[in-house]
C-alpha cells in the first residue's frame, strides 16, 4: 500500500491536465470561429453551428476522460495490489 498515495496524485494530475487541455481546445476553437465570423459575417450561422458541435465533442471527450480518471482513482487499491518485497515474505515449510 506504499504507492496508493501516488495513484491518487496521478489521478488528480491527470484530471488537471484533462481540464486544461479542454479549456485550451475550446478557447482556440472559439478564437478561430470568431475570427471567421469577423471576416465573413454572412457565414456566421454556419460557423456558429460548427463551433457548437465541435465544442460539444470536446466536452464529451473531457467528461469521458474525467470519468475514467476518477474510476482509476477509486479502484486503485483493488486493481493494483501491492506485493511485499521478497525479504519480508514468510516461507512456510
């Protein structure tokens, strides 16, 4: 059970990276869409629709990744049993 704390740390770090990546992706998506709308205002409806669909896909992936991260964090003791080092194991004869 020595490495159990590291699994929680890794899950928290992974969740932070997931949220940061999603925010960065949606920010770039919105920037591109708004620049496109400024250049061609007549296409703003199509660009808005495409932007909303892409943002929903990014959020869906983010939600799925966060669920997987939290599942790994809560199931870590069951999924990864820690074995004792060979020097500490008792041998029965």
